[in-house]
C-alpha cells in the first residue's frame, strides 16, 4: 500500500501489455486491481506479476461484457482510475468474426464508462492504436491528423471506442481521459519472467521471429520485398513494452486532477524495416534466421511511425529502450519460456 498513489483498475491486466503495466505500476508504488476473463491470457501470469511487483496484485475474473458483473466490481472495490486494456486484438480474426470483435471491444468500453459514471470514477486511460490513422495519412502520424477509415473491424473498434470515450468526456465535465495510440509494442520485462505469449499461431512479426528462433515455428516469411522503402520491406515503429508500460504511469500522472480527453502517440519516432528487425534479432539470439520472402500481406502499409513529440511535451515521456534491447529482452523471455506460460 502506497501513500498518495492511486489504486488503479487494469481491465485485461493479465495480457501482454497489461501485465507489464501492472508490474511497472507496482514498482512505482501504485496499488493495482486486475480484472480479466483469460480469453487471451493465462492465470499463470499472476504469480509472476507478484514476483516482479513485490506483492500480490488484487485480481477478479470478469468478462467486461457482463454489465452486471462490471457494476458489482465497481460497487465492491474502490479505485481512482481505470486503464482499459481489455479487448480482442487479432486483425485477421476481426475480419472473419467482426460481430464478436465489435461486441467485445465496444460493449466492454460502454460497460466501463457506465460504471465509472455511476460510481464516480473520474479517470480512464484507453489502449488505442496507431491503426486509427487509417490508410490515408502519411507517416509520421501526429495527433492532429484525421482518424478513421480503418481497414479492418479491429481498427474500427479502436476508432469507435475513442469516439465513445471523447463523447462521454464531453458530456461529463468531471471526467478525464487519455487515449494512448500504441505503435508496435514488442520486447519483454528485462527479467525474462513475463512476455508475449499469443494463443495459437501468432500474427505479429516479433512473436513469429522469436518462436522461429527457438525452433517452435518452421518458417519465417517476410511479406513483400517490393515496397517503396530502402530495402523493399515494410517499416514500423517498434516500442519496448516496458517503455509503453511507463507511458501509462505518465498518463495517470497527467490526467490526475485534470478533465477532458487527450490523445497521445506512444512510439519511438524511429522506424525499422522487417529485414533490420530480423538482423537485430539474429544478433540477440546468436543464430542465423533463414527467412523466406513471400507475397505482400493484404492491408499492410509500407511505413508507419509516430511523431512522438506530444507525449514528450505534455506527458514528459520518451521511449528509452532501443531495438537491440527489445530483441535481447524478447530472446531472454522466449528462450527461458519456449512454450510460454502454461504449456
Ligand atoms: P492481450 O490480448 O495480450 O491482452 C488483452 C487482455 O484482455 C487479455 O488478457 C484478455 O484475456 C483480456 N480481455 C479481452 N476481452 C476481455 C473481456 N471482455 N473481459 C475481460 N478481459 C478481456 O493484448 P495486448 O497486446 O496486451 O493489448 C492490450 C490492449 O492494447 C488491447 O486493447 C489491444 O487492442 C491494444 N493494442 C495492442 C497492440 C499490440 O500490438 N499488442 C497495439 C495497439 C493496441
Ligand atoms: C498489425 C496490425 C495492426 C495492429 C498491430 C498490433 C495488420 C494489417 N495490422 O500491425 O492493426 O495494431 O498488428 O497488433 O495486421 N511481417 C512479416 N512476416 C510475418 C509477420 C509480419 O514480414 O510473419 C511484417 C508485416 O508485413 C509488417 C511487419 O512485419 O510489415 C509488422 O507486422 P505486425 O507485427 O503484424 O504489425 P503491423 O502490421 O504493423
């Protein structure tokens, strides 16, 4: 228990970003209450959060689509802020199961906002995504750019949630919200005890590279080498998950005592190509990774990276960990836990 620090509800706090944020909050002296339904995470993360955070986090198993359950949680527990991570995040799955994605990601957000309003919780930090910048804006993206025109239902749920939250703030002069638009979170806690452990076959580059390096995956495909980029492969703004976790603490400090709704890019402002990332990972794991080129993946943009100045200016936050550190930390997690948390 800490002095002068808020108690914070982490919806989806057992997931990849939530677990790292829980640990950083606890390291900084905050009390956390985690609630998750394990639709995309494992109970085995909780003792590891305890191990790294120095004490057991409070936990409730809960589906945030269950409005009565959410109401009960808010009635029974006291906290000053919510960090709303809970959501489904797999882009191709959102294309084949759009209704499930809209239902889960929007209903959970609506239920959280309803309960905040009823029980007088004033602050929310929302997990948004660079995907809200859509296809039309040129990189680097800044927060003044028009959002929307998302290319898939997952992206649309983030855009719509941002709208819902900013409308809720407009209607309630006491509410304060921060929308964090994450770029490409990778990496793991430096301890190697927690990390990304996707269910089934991963979709994102880094977990695929990491699982390929341990021999858990047979192929590593690079999607497209004919983009208009220096080496022909796509470029992204990869951000260490610990830097991202710390950005949530800065967001809580910023919002505390304020009202209104503010969006921030959370990226490094630097982009790397797929080939540069694979090269950095080869250095980290000490192995050659024999990748194969494959056709472009539908929906991929050639280049995405943040203009990260607003977060630096207003939150006092800047990413500190470089690509080599990201790769080294993923490798430590992956090689110590080749089958993830529970398998
Ligand atoms: P994750 O899947 O590892 O974590 C999400 C957590 O939410 C999981 O533990 C899952 O079980 C839980 N959850 C989902 N729906 C729930 C519900 N209805 N009730 C209770 N719990 C529920 O994903 P992550 O990478 O940690 O992402 C966290 C948030 O950040 C998500 O909202 C995601 O869309 C967003 N985001 C992630 C990325 C990324 O690349 N990882 C990028 C941009 C935004
Ligand atoms: C994807 C989502 C984005 C989401 C983000 C984080 C798409 C189109 N976009 O972003 O909405 O916010 O994940 O969850 O799915 N790559 C390979 N080989 C692979 C996998 C990926 O070459 O096996 C390439 C991709 O073509 C891309 C880059 O690596 O150029 C990064 O891919 P990924 O990690 O999936 O992230 P994004 O596509 O940026």
